[in-house]
C-alpha cells in the first residue's frame, strides 16, 4: 500500500495463493478484509447514492504568479501570518473512503459535492487502498484515484492492436474505469490512489493540515511524499517552479499545485464561500505547448474550381 514492499512479488504471489487455498478449505474463516477479496467479480445493476456527511467542496483556481500573491495577501489581510502545505494536484477523480473499526466499509465519488455514488466494490480492487488500517478507528478520508502513465500507455497499445478506440487521457480513463459496473474491468485497469484530506481533523486532536497528513500516513494510508510545508510566498513559488519543471518525470499526471493554509484554527477563521474554502486554492498549470514540424502544404483550390465551374 505504501510502495515499500518487504518481500518480492514472487513471494507475495506464493503467500496469496496459499491464502486462497486455505480460504477455500475453511470458508468460515475468510475475513471481509482479506487480500483475496480484491480480485473483483461483482456485476452491479447501477450505483447507489451516498450522501456526504461533510460536503466535498471543490477549490478555487489561480493561473499565474500575481494571482498566487493576491491569494496570499488576502489571507494576510485577515490577520493571519500563514504557512502553507503545497501538494501535487493529481489529475484523477476524487473519492471518499469510510472506515469503521479500521475496516473499509464504503467508498464514494464526489458527485455534486453533497451526493455521490457508491463505488465500494471497485475501490476494493485498488491495491493502494488499504482494506484494513493500522488502528481500529472510525474515520473518513478523502483522496484522488488515478491511472499511472505506464498503465495508460499499455492499455492504449492493446486497444490499438485490437482496433478499439483509444482512451483520451489518464484522467478520463481512471474515471471510466472506476464507474464500471463489472468490478473485474476496474481491477484490470490497475488504478492507484493518494490520500490528501481528513474532513474532521479536530475530532482526532489534530491542529494542522500537515499533522493530519502524518496521522493518515501512520494509519497505513498512502500519502504523497512530495507534499511540502512552506513558510513564505517565495518558498511557495519556488516549489511551484520546481514541480512545473519536474512534472514530466512523475509516473502520473498532475495538472497543478494545491495550496492549503496549514493551521486549522486559521482555516476555520477564514471559512468558506458558497462553493470554495477561502483558505485553499489550486494553481493550474498553463496548457502544454509543443513544437511541431510542417511537412507539406497541398493546394486544392484549382481542383475545386475545375470541378464546380
């Protein structure tokens, strides 16, 4: 789950096979959170609706350095001396995970922010989502489901050979995969997930967003190692510049940087608009530009004049 295996893939497969055999022999001992239950195989008629206890709000966007500075100045005008947590904005789809006594019981899409869809069966096929946490705790966490660049390219290679329409991009591919009614299809897409938000951190005695990230990581949830706490606007801009230059070296797509005020009391002080938290924003990368070579120009005007004269 945390990308830090202690045994080889071959050993893992051997133990998993042994577990399959034991559960077949003693079905009464099979647990709901067993690794064997990730394989998928359920075909659903549709997705049930899920009401989020705490709304899943989207973020406001900024597009250049001056808008980032304006965001920082607005926060300072509220009497806050801010430090920020900078996070990579993963290009995927948002998910809410609910655990009861440390076991995954429900996963849901953002939907309209208030009502989402129950995608629990498909999320259970994602190996980077733990079925059991390190503590028997009741908790909701939120994150981003995505498809890696390598998996996306391999799927498109296979689809090309089969004469099928190619997937447009990793984000759409991930969204389409997680909403498959047949969980075998979702399992075959090898999706992954990063966790980035704890909706009710105060309930666990947490005082900063960075503490919340560490808390979730300690529970066994997969938190992105590129998150960084910055203490000034200059550090923030340096982080954005570095990640902008480095984004093509990542194994997954990002489309920006999320900037969050670290102190939770200061977050509460700033509050929310009808749609967005005032204490966070997302810097969106400019659209990618590439050079292309003009190979030829074909003049067809004479042909049309002759044909329709």
